[in-house]
């Protein structure tokens, strides 16, 4: 099969490699679509994966073409999204179904081979069956949609809340879409990238602001007392500072963005946490367990019902042959892109 194989930092090669064979409890999935995550850019160009060579790609969906021992052959021909985290099932977090907090997990696309390929081998347990009307492109967006849903659920968003999001990338915009869906009275999006803000306006968001200005003053004018919920989805230290300035007294701040460098708070921002008695929570991955709620199934249901429209987030589509050029485009941010989707076979 063809695959994009990462041999070293910056050394991604389109190669012919052996098609993997499913082992016991696994299936072979023909990749129909795989989103390029923002985390794939440092993984490929600066940080690397956990071993070399590795096939990246963790936001994917496809069709089961073979089943290993112990897996029902009835799965062959079915379409599924894939939860990329493979838990150890032996640690404390796993014992309570907190698989995202597994202490010894494997991960498709960074620790094991992922979906920048024609086929990928995955545990059958990680498959989520798809409704017939949901495209594989949409299903490849379930992973980031579940991550965004988890962040907002950590804040316990309520009807009428004002929600402020720092970062207008794919995850930030998915948080904004969920906030609209769950009844936020006002959704505000902030970024320093004007092209991202223009794209957010294009898909229907109205309350947008260039973070190089006075964000605190703008938020106060929009909300009077500050935002009820603030989501930091950029991984930026200045944005973290602004979160504490822009949230109302007794409000909630959710930390979601992966930091590119050190994160620090000024004394004034720390005081804001104390004086406003803020609730500050972290958010990591998503819930893949029916207790309290499987956020992957939640995302699939919202997409299938038409309530969560993720197709409008996709700005570029490519094949394995053209993937390298699109990765360079994302790295250099030229031209603008929001979600890049690798397209395989239906």
C-alpha cells in the first residue's frame, strides 16, 4: 500500500509499504478520510513521533476490509470512525473508564502507525459505526469534535451563557459551534490571525476580535460583566493572561490549547483567579465511555442529525500524493487553511 512514512524529523516520504494484517481483536480499515491535526505539524517538522519510522494521522474514518481472529466477519464492509487511543486497561484511570488519562497508552499516528496511508490496522474496540448518511469526511472530524465537546462539557455550559474562545483554529471553531448548539446566548471568538477571523465570519460567527487590541475592553462591552465561560484554545501565554481578565466574577476558564512554549501568569492574573473565585479546569482529549457520556457518540449523533455542520470547516482536500505540499502550507500558514482533509477511498 501507499503511505506517508515519517523517518525522522522533517523526513516524511511517500512510500510503498506492506499492507498490515489484522491481529487478534483487530480489523484492517481502508482509510476513507483523515484530517490533518494542528498537532501533526510539530510532530512532523520539529518534535517527532515516539519512534521512527511511523505513519502519522489520527483523525480518521474508513471501511473495514478484513477482520482478525476473534472479530466478527460481519464487520467487513461496515464504515466507522476510529478512537485513536489504545488504553492499557490495567492502570487506575482505565479501571474507571477514564481512557484519556491512561498511564500506559498506545496511540495511532504517533506511537503506532496511523492513517496517512491507504490502510491502517486498528482494534475492533476502537471502531464507532457510522449512520448511513454520514460521510467519511465528516466522520474524520469526530475526533476534534469530541475534543471540543469535552472542553465545553468541562465548563458545564448553560442556556444563556456568554462563551469566549481564544483561538479561531479548527478546535476553537468547533468549540464555538458546540456553544451555539447548546444554547449560548453569545459566542465570542478572538485570534491574532485576521485570516482566521475572516473565515470565522464566513461560516457565520458575528462577535470577532483581533487580540492585538484591548480584548478585555471589547469583552466588557459585549457582555457587561465579562464572559461566563472562557476557553483557551490557542496554547498562547498572552491568551491565558487575557482569559483571567475577560471572565466574569465566579466564571469558568477551560484550558484546552496545546502550548507551544512556556505558560506563565502575571501577579494580576493570579489575583484575578483569587478575587473572582474563578473555576479553572483542564481539558484533555475526550470521553470514550458511556459513563457519564460517550462524547464520540455525541459528536456522531450531532453530525448525523445536521445540528453540527463540520463540512464547512474543511478548506482543503488532498490525496497522499499531495499531502506534503499541504503540510508545508499549514506549517508556513501560506495560503490560509482551516481544516485540511486527506481523502482516500469510500
